[in-house]
């Protein structure tokens, strides 16, 4: 479903060229559960931004369902982000002015879903993540775990193909983190592709595939279920 | 545009009501002052142009020296060789100054109509000083005060028209006045030079004055040829002017200027033998006013003592007044624009900082599907609402402000359109400053916005 061919991202910092990601090539199939791991500053977030078309590559090619989306106009990029990707962030990133229900409704409004349907679907998703009685609460009135569950419901609101989760349990105590992992794995079991950045080795081991990034390069690509490892750099 | 994203923006706006209210007030003051300043300047220019277009400002007025001491002089003065007296015959000098097109006398006068009300008033006053009842009427037959019956008889005469109007102000003019002021008769005719010294009083009525005397517009046309009964005698209406657009002309009447005769006091010393008049000379091209004034001064100095002659150019005085008012208008507009600029920069600055505070939120919105355009519209709507609401409030402030400033400068009429144009211009200027932050805040890559603190 996703194919990256020698994707490179360079930044120009005051005349100095910094390579954040260097010629990364990989393929992610529909329904996969991928953990992206690596030390801080290794390029994990850059990879996530490129995968979610929040950033454009300096060189290389990005194919989504065999369509080259490496460089598209802003409006088309926004449409693809809205329809095909769901984002979950470490610090939840909910809008504190909106209720849980309105936060979940937000991505659907960019897809021009009518108000009534937006409300119904948002309520159903919040029900699914166990927040039926918290729909009209503001994020500030909710615990971290509850906020992250709202964020998961929001990520799933437009029925995306891929969920990109950037350390989704990083700001949560372990028991709440476990709840979130269980919810994510539940959606993966229903066919949603999950790409998750994590520093937690235990959570990494729960993914069926692990990508290790180091110094901007894809260091290792492990398929934990098949117990096969591909060492890209020795 | 996302309705949920709108809620985010407007709830944040509402959470900063004090800041938003102060911004609104700053915009309102800037817009109000600018609109009032613009209106003042535009009205000054418009009224100045209208004023200078009037035939009155193509005139050179020649009169004799007047001093404050003259106010204490006796009413009847002995003529002496040293006295300078201008008469209507002095208008002849115009023939020797090519740039002068018209020469005339225009002197204020009035008609006091005799009617039931006026007679009742006079009768109630009783005899005048020395027990003399006022009976002196000129060219009036029969002379003297009429009884109610006699008045009724007059009213029955077909060629006499008794009006309910008490009195009417007018101007005694020589015929070229009508050409200089481009006045035409709508009904009847104007009077000619030869009629100036005739024994009967002729009048040409202004369009409104005729309606005022006759009572209705239809009856006004029937006044031509009728005699109006006045305390001075009969005044025969020879014509009614077409509306001129100048209120003072339409509301008044014109009668031929007659050189007054000598007055001999009974058994006393000889009185005034000649009457001093103001002579008016009009040019076709206002640019020739100064040269014409010089020419007239030179010619009149051959027959009159120059130190007692005053040759004035009302247009130059008017131009000075217009220039002064324009200068004040420009200064006020400049200061108002400075205030608007400061207000707009503040709006821009605060909207920019609001956008920066929301930068991470912008990144999240983009990740959720917002395009740069929808972010631009989202932020711009805040600026548009702020600018528009401030301008509406500014318009409400501008009206009394412009009225005050215009009355202070002596402008008698003001146009609402100039004020609205000023508000519109100020609104557009402020809008540019309000939308610029939206352009900047939306023109950022999503990943950069996400990295914002």
C-alpha cells in the first residue's frame, strides 16, 4: 500500500545541509502493524511526517496505492491526509475549546460530512473507545488516558487506511498505556494499518514488524511474527 | 471551512474579550477619525468649487473707503469736494477694460406689501412721532392708508394682486446683472436698461418668491402683468425667473436700480445730492480678475481720488479661505490616517501573535485535513469580522465628529456619501492589515507548524 523509494529529507540550517533521512526504501502492506524505533534524533519523526505527507521529501519517491504522491498541490495533500491517514500524537493534541464529541467531529467537517452524520459517527466512535458518558466533556476535564482515547476516535473518524501514532503512550502511566495499546491492536485486527513510533521495547515487540532508524537511515527491518530479520547495515 | 475549526477560533476570540474589545475600539477610532477627516476635506473641496463657480466670484467690487469713524458720522452729510461718490454712470469704464464682460449695480432692497394684516398692525401703532399718521406713499394712487373696504375694492380689481406676505427682500439691479448671473425668465420677461428710470416700479420675481406671493405654483404664473400693492406704491410683475439653484435668488425679487434723486430737507440745509453705490464688474475668465482689477483701478483713478477707492476681489478672499480650510482638512486627515495606521499595525501585530500562539494547532488542523487555504480563510475571518465591526462602530463615531469639524470650519452642508467613502477606504486599509497575518500564519508547511512549541 505504501512504497518509499530512496526517500531523502535534507534541511538547510543556516547554510549547513543536515540530512534527516537518507535514502529510505520500504514497503508497508495493508493491515500491517509496524513499530518504528530508534534513538532520539534518529529521524523517526521525520519519517512519520513524510509518511503522513506533513512534509515533502528532498528526493526519492512516495507511492500510495501505486500513485506517486511525492509532490502534490497543497489542497490534494490535505485531501489525502484527511481521507487516508489518522494521526495520534504523544501529547494528544486535542483542542481544549471543543468537547470530546466536537474534537472527533473535526476531521469529518473537512471531508464535508453533514453535521448529523458527523455527530452520529463521532458518538459511535467515542462509544467504541469507552467514552459514552464523556462525550460533552472538555479535554481539560478528562484524564490523559481518556484524552488519548478521544484522539484515537478522532484519528479513526474518516475511516482511514493508516493510523500514524507518534509515541501514543509516551505521556501515560503504564496501565493507561496498556489500555491504549489494546484499543489500537483491536483496530489493527479489524484491518487498519498502524505505524507507531515508540521508545518502549515491550510495545515494539507487540508489533508484527519493527523498523529501526539510526542516523537517518533504515538500520534494520524486523518481522517479529515470521522471526525473520533483515539487517540492512552490518 | 470546518465549522468545528471555526468554533476553536471564535471560542479563543471570546476568551480574550478585553483584548478583542480594545482592538475593536482602536479600529473604530482610527476609521472614525479617518472617515471624518476625509469627509471634511472632500466637503471643503466640493463647497469651494461650488462657491468659486458662483458668478459672485467672477466679480470685482469697487466701493469707497469706509472707516469705523463713519459709523459716528451724521446720517446726512454735506457733500464736499473731497468726498468720493461712485454712481451708476461710472459703470461706463468697463467698456475700456476688455476682460470685463458685465458691469452692474446690485443693491439690497425690500418690498413691504399692504394687506389686511399690515394695515391692522399699522393702525394699532397709532399716529407716528409728532402725531403724524403715516400717509407717505410713492407713486400710489390713492395715497394714504386704506380702510378695510378700500382694500377689498382693490382686491376686486382684476389687475391688482393682494398677497398675504408681509415683506420680501430683493435686489435693485441694472440689467446686465441678469446676464452675469445667467438668469432667464421662465414666464414674462426681464427688464431692460431703458426701464430703469421709468415712473412705475417693475419687479422680476424669483421662482420661490412668486410661489410664496401667489400661494401655489399654478397661481404664480398668473402674477405676470399684475400689480402688487405695497407701501411704496404699485409694483408691477413683469417676469418670473426660472429656478436658478441658488436659494437666495429664487427666494427674492429684482427691481431696476434707479439712481436716487436729491433730497431737500424742509427749510433746512441741502441734503445728499448723490448716493454712493458699489459697482460690480464681472469677467468671463476668473484668471483675468487681477488684470481687470488693475485696469479698473487705473481708469477710475483718473476721475476719483485713489486713496478713497476700494477695489476688492472677493474670489481672492474666497480662495484664501478655501486654501486655509483645505490645509486644515489635510492636516486632520494626515493625523487621522496616522491613528488608523497605528491601530491597524496593532491589530496586525496582535492577530499575528494570536496566530503564532495557535501555530501548533494549525499543524494539527493540517494533519486532520485542513488545506492552507482553509487555514487562511479561518484566520482571515477573524480579521474581517474585527475590521468590519470596528468600521461600523467607526462610522457611528464619524458622523458627529465630521459635523462638529465641518461646522467649526463654517461648512454649511455635508455629504453622507463622502463620509461613507471615507469609512469604506479606511475599512479597506484596515482589512489589508488584518488579513496579512492570516496570509503569513497559513503559509507554513504542516511539519514546521507541528514542531512549534
